[in-house]
């Protein structure tokens, strides 16, 4: 009889242990799922950040190119300004010579 009394207790004990293990495993699965969701969100954020960096890099390269072109234009405008100033001075000299000739 002693074995028949211990068997139900043993069965209940095993059921209790199994229930505890199932609960523990369920908690682990939930924690793992949360971590995967966090990792997925982190990956999405990293991907978006990488796309934004590429866009910014393109904008920076375009800006550098525009600045380079503006520098070239500025240099050309300075040459033209110098040429105009020389022509104005030369025309003043010619005007002075004409005034002296007209007297």
C-alpha cells in the first residue's frame, strides 16, 4: 500500500515540476521574443540612420561641388573686375589725352 500512496504524490510532484518548467520556459520565450523585437527595432533604426547618412553624404558632396564651382566663378569675376578697372583707367588716360589735344 505504501507504494500506491507514494505514486500519487510522485505524480503530483512531477506535474508540479513540469508546470514550473513550462512556466519558466514560457517566460524565457516571452523574454526572447521581446529581445528579438528590440533587436528588430534597433536594426530598423540603424538602417534608417545609414540611409540618412548616405543622403547627408550626397548633400555634402553636392555642396562641395557647388562651392568649388562658385570659387572658380569668383576667380573669373575678379579677373573681369581687374580688366574693367584697367580699361576704366585707360579710358581716363585717353580722355585726358583727348582734352589736351582739343585745346
